[in-house]
C-alpha cells in the first residue's frame, strides 16, 4: 500500500484496539496503547499506537493526536530503558509499503539495541508468548 489510500478498520491494530485480537499489553492511557511486537527485531521490541485515530501513517495523523502520542512514545521508551538497560534504542516509524510498513494504523517502534547484537529481521520470526509477557511486565513496572 502506497502513501495514497484509505484507512481499513479491519487492520490488525484496529482489531487489537477493539479487543477483537489479543495483544501483550505494556501500557495504556486515554491516548495510546503500547504492546509487545510479536515478531520482535530485538528483546523488548515494543509498539505504541494512538487510540483515537484513523491515520494509516504519520503524515495523515491529526495534529492534536501527535502530541499525546509522542509523549506516550517517550514514556514507554523510558520504561523500556529502565527495564532492560539497553546500550541504545531505535525509535522508528514507516510510512507506506515501499518504506517497510506492513500494518496500516499509525505506530511507533521502540527497539532496544545492545552492543554487538545484530538487529533481527523486520516482521519475521514469532516470539515466545510467555517470554513476551515477562518482558511486558518488566517494562510496565517501570512506566513513570
Ligand atoms: P510496520 O512494518 O512498521 O507496519 O510494523 C508492523 C509491526 O507489527 C511489525 O514489526 C510486526 O512484527 C508487528 N505485528 C504484526 N502483527 C502483530 C500483532 N498481532 N501483535 C503485535 N505486533 C504485530
């Protein structure tokens, strides 16, 4: 899907928001939901999505959603750091399939990085759900 198109309310993250699909949740407030990526590129790979949104990507998002969303991204990124003590953190976001986007509800990736540990492949290799739940609890405990 290119940058042009319309929001599909049947996308997987919309289903998670409606409670129609499970997610390993890390944090939520009235503006954002954070949950573990089930195909993590690194241990602790977390996604943050806006709740009140029908934007496929960052370019489409309503200005009043951006502020609370970015605060949520920062809050969760700080919790990931506090819980997992990575050497670095990638915070990223893809717009359009040619840019690497595979789910078309706006979302930010928070990916911890450790020296010498290569980044896993994007959206490949499903995680162990029990391990994800442990990580989510560790991160959740550190949300300020
Ligand atoms: P993107 O390619 O930027 O659209 O990222 C979508 C991300 O969602 C990928 O990293 C996938 O691993 C992840 N993903 C896909 N389905 C699910 C799901 N049901 N629960 C959690 N993460 C998912």
